[in-house]
């Protein structure tokens, strides 16, 4: 039974199989996109028009009503769209008290702002990014996944000098010794989606161990194990090469810190190499180690509508449970 489930890690698909799989993925994305916009239209039609609120005076603790035609957004969303960091990291940054809005320090991530407000970070005025950039990097070892490092170590952005004038940041993290697929962008909304556990974003790793993975430990991983921060089970696991049981393919959607390494270390193995071969629908095909490329329109579209139906069903189930 296990053998059939793990053929994806060994053996190559024919061109016809690849073409058909791509067609199926396109149909799925189109259906999810159509469903998403249908729901938006239905919600708009069902929602009664709300009376306008009278303007309120702005203080350091509350936002003012935006002038007509000016869109409001949470401060952490503004920071992510200005290219500082992801929306989640922006919330933590704001709480440290280093962000000023119109001269006042704001520590509430949900504080409403507009593009007309003066927003400063480290005495530098921020503005919304006008051009969205999406870059796939095949990360090499010895580079850390961050925008800058106080210790002066090499970061992934050192590999992207001259790639774009926009300020971009990594989506998620790969530790210093982990290689493979890494997405960098200035699209805060997409970063939030791809980083959130509810979207069940798929990741596939190739793991090289210090010794062969024996059958007992293979079965333990397949059933799931309990680490210090809770239970974890892979979505799939298999030998990349049946003749070399030191090299394992593992599919997982958890974003917990160093989760793949910790799973094998828990069973007494030393991870000699860890390479991410797939993230969401992105692979490192035709991208050499240390090199990068821009995503094409189809790839961006697939990312933005990925797992939309899954999240909708989960949300409907949650609402139904609350009503009961």
C-alpha cells in the first residue's frame, strides 16, 4: 500500500501525464476562482447598505474616518504592502513601538490608516508599493532567510542584487543549511495566505540522513509522532531511491519551525542535507542552485487562488458548528 503512495518521489512522469496534470490543475483553479467571485457577488447582493458614520476626531489611539474615495487599511497591512516585511511580522514590529503615524507612536496592528497618512519606520517615510514582484530562488546553503542580519551573515537578498528596485522579503523561512525553493515578494496579502496554516500549503522535501531509515521508524513517521510542541504526521513519505534508504522524500503542510529536521532527529537520525523541492505549486526546475527567476502570470494566478475551496469549506463547517 505504501509503495503506490510514494511513487511520486521516484520515477518520472511522461510528458502526456505532465500535460494532463497541468490541465487538471488549470480546471481546478478556474473553478475555484469562479466560485470565489460568485460568493463575493452573492455577499454584496445580500448585505444591506450600511448608514454612513459621522466623522470622528483622530487621536493617537484611534483612526479618523477616511475622506471619500480614500481606502483605509490596518497598519500591519500597510507595512506589508510597503515592502517592509510580511503582514504577520509587521504586527510584531508595530507592537515594539517603532512605527509612527502622523508623528505619534502606534502599537496596535489594526490601527486604520490611509495612503494619505505619514507613516514612518526608523525615521524613514513609507509608501505603498505600486509594482508587485514575485521571485523564485533556488536557495544554496550558508544563506539565512531574512531581509537583513545584524551579525553581518549572508542573506538570500544578497543573491538578488539588481533583480528589482522594489523592496521584497521571503515568504516563510528555510534555515541556514536548508536548500531549495524559496519565494520572495512584496505582495503582503499573498504572503499572509501562503504562511497561514488554514491554507494547507504543500511542501515537499528531499532528506539525506546519516544512515538508512529502517522500516520501524518509517512506519512511525507515517503514523505520526509527538514532539515537544505537539503531534505531527507527514502527508506522505517514501524512499527516493529504493536502493538508497538514506534519501527520503517527505510531503508536509506544517509550517512549524525546523519541523522536518526535528521529526528525524526525534528518532535518532542526523539530517545531513535538506532540500525543498516543492513549495505550493513551485519547483526549482531549470533554476540552478543560487540562481533565481521571475514567476510567470500563470504561476502567480495559481498561487493566489490555491486551496480556495478548501478554506471555504472549512469556514462553512466552522460557522455551522457555531450555529449548532
